[in-house]
């Protein structure tokens, strides 16, 4: 049974074999793998990368709880929340001198 890539709903790239196994247990399919050379001197410098596809059209993609994907997603949400707070604080500071001149 050949895999049809047109059925892919989501794709992730991971670097650790343990994480690949966690994805496979959830129903993801390994669709490709490759090796990158990170150029470290005097030590092994090739690192594997694995590409996995979610092809279940009946359910949204599931990610392992400690996956790199979810960790990055949480970090981005935290960064966005901080950026929003910082922007609101900056806008309040910039508006403060003008509020005083209105009275």
C-alpha cells in the first residue's frame, strides 16, 4: 500500500529518534529522512532529520505532549502575549504626557 502524499494534512520535522517514535505511535507516517552536517570540528557532525506526515482526515493532527512542535508553539504564544503586554505598556506611557496636557 503506497502512501499518497496528497492525503497529507500536516507535516512536522523532528531531529530525535525518540520523538519520531512518539509521533509514529500517534499515527503519523514517516515520509522522508535526511542528514545535515552541522560542521562541528573533531567530532561527528552529521545530524538526522525526519519528516512525518499526518494523513488522518477524520481527526486533527495530534502531537506528543513534549514534542518540539508543541514546545515551540507554547514559546510563540508566550512571546506574543509578552509582545502584546509590552505594546500596551508602551502605548500607555506614550499617551500619558498627552493626557496631562488635556486637563
